C-alpha cells in the first residue's frame, strides 16, 4: 500500500476550516519529487490542487476535486485529504498499481502521432514539424491541461515567421496529434482548447500558385542542372510531369518506361486527403507521359540499378526521402534568385502549378489534367480558374468581336 503523507493543517475537515478564505492555495504535502498537493480555502467546499514539475524548471497546476469541508466524500467530485493524494499522484506521474498511466504530454502526443503515421504509411514529418516551433514548456505540458489562450498565443507568435497559410498547416499537424492523444486517453476532455486556440486563420487559404512562363521553367531546370546534375534531374522530372516532389522521390527504376517514341513513368500516388487506406493509395501508380530527352537522362542515371531502387537520387547517392524539400530548399532558393525571381514567392511547386496551367491552356480536358496531376477536377477549378484568364490573353483575344470584318472579306446578310 502506498505511503500516506500526513499534514496536520489539511488532513482533517476541522483543521482546514480554521484557515482563512483566500484565492491563493495553501502549501500542502509533498507527495513525490516535483509533485505536491495544495489546498484552496473557499467559502463553500475548498479545492484540492495538484502542483507538478514540467521537467523544464516550471510547474503546472490543476484542480483535482472539492475537499470534503461541508459535503461527504464520494471519491470523485468530493475527496478527503488522503483520497486527493492518490488522485494527485495519478494525474502527475501515473500509478502503475492501479493501471493508470501518467498524463500524456504534448511531446508524448507527437511521439505517438509519429508512430501512428508510420504505421499508416503516412508522412512522419507531420509529427516532427511542430517540434521545431513549440516551446519546451508547451512540449512538457500534459495535453489535458492545455488551454485555448496559451495555444492561441503560441500560434499568433509565429505570424512574424511564416505565412498564415503555412501556420494553418502547422496548427493542423499539432491538432491531429492532440486528437490522437484524446482518442486514446479518456481523461483528456479539453478538445475545445485546440479547436479554439488553433483555429484556422481567416483569409489564409489562397495558395501561392505562382505560374511561370515556359521560358522561365526552362531556365529553372537548366540552372538546376548547372548547380547539381541530380537536382537538375529532379526538377526536370517535376517540370515535365507536374508531380509533387514527394511523389517523384518515390519513383523506382521499374517505374520508367523509356520507349523510344512514347516514354512515360508510373508515378506513385500521393495519398493526400487522409483516410485509413493511405498505405494502399501510396502503392498505386498512374501513367504520366514524359519527353524523350527526360527519359534518356533518367535511363542513363539509373543504369545498373535494381528495379526496386529509387529512380531519382541525390548527388551523394542517397534517396531524397519523404521530404526532399528539407534537403534541397536552400539550393532551390539559389536557383530562383539566379533566374531573377524572388525565393520568398517562387518555390519548386511553381513547376507543378505551371504544368497544370500549361495543359489547361492547351485545351486538354480538365478531367485528364486532374488525373495526370493526381488531384481532382474540383480542386483545379477552385484553385486555378482565376489564373487561367491571366495567362490566356492570346487565346481569348481571338474570340473578341471585331469592329470591322477583315478587308477583302464579304459581309453575308442574314436571312430575314
């Protein structure tokens, strides 16, 4: 049986009622290293409060239950001094003897979420990314004690470091981790804390769909080749196929069909949009045509490699991985700067956006464009429609009503 801590001023009802009513809790019993039980004297029933170290030099507190000052204990909402001790230890550290575990922290929630993503063949970066921006205090805090105010303060503090749309994606990753934690721990009842504190910022849904001219795309690719041939091969593939970098990085040697006239690659699907069948989606392929020149470069680069080896590699021979952007982002910035554009605006995704718009302007059916880019018709219509008119001036101008018919042509009167 666990040892009970004695405290003459708190353990009996009569002793507690002699204390003065005040907002600040009275110091209580030290239950373990970094864990203590406090008591707040109220006009009605007092309150038991646990105080625990967060492991980083700070403490968190949480009300456990009412004290049995005027009402009899029920072991849940109203507790005696000794019952409150047990509840405080379970909340702060967990109690293996009763089967209770320590409350999961934000750090633990992210760790569990990363394991869940890996098990579902999803991208673990979604669990790793929030760690870069979370404070040590937030990481150490139990999920059950998070408040909307502190989460909102953290979110708003990042507005000077990243665009609202990027911040919304980051917040979404953290929310997903907290949701998984809440699903597995019924003690976490504060879902509203992240629903409110990490709510999406308004007017942040407009993507940076930068459309490059064909000439600028060619400059982009040639500059990449000049900087690093393997990076050039990756950007060339992205420019021709319009695929996401994470998709191209998962291409295998066997996915290349280097036909002398009609070459193509079997592009892995991105499995975006969630769902429990993500692993199955990631193994699905769809055919994308490529140029004869790109096929020749890919064939030469992969010569002698096994069929299941990555088709695209870094210059040191290692795969690009699930998040190639973490590796090439500084080089892409150099490329964008070298071709006279702003790296704060233009990213490697401009190659994908440009590919989609290029096909639309060539009157390729939108259903086919969506299929070739592993997206939906609705997404293309919602995201790219307003860009079409900006880049289709020459096409639409041909259909304008002319003031006069071209000279030499006859005007045919319509039948009355």
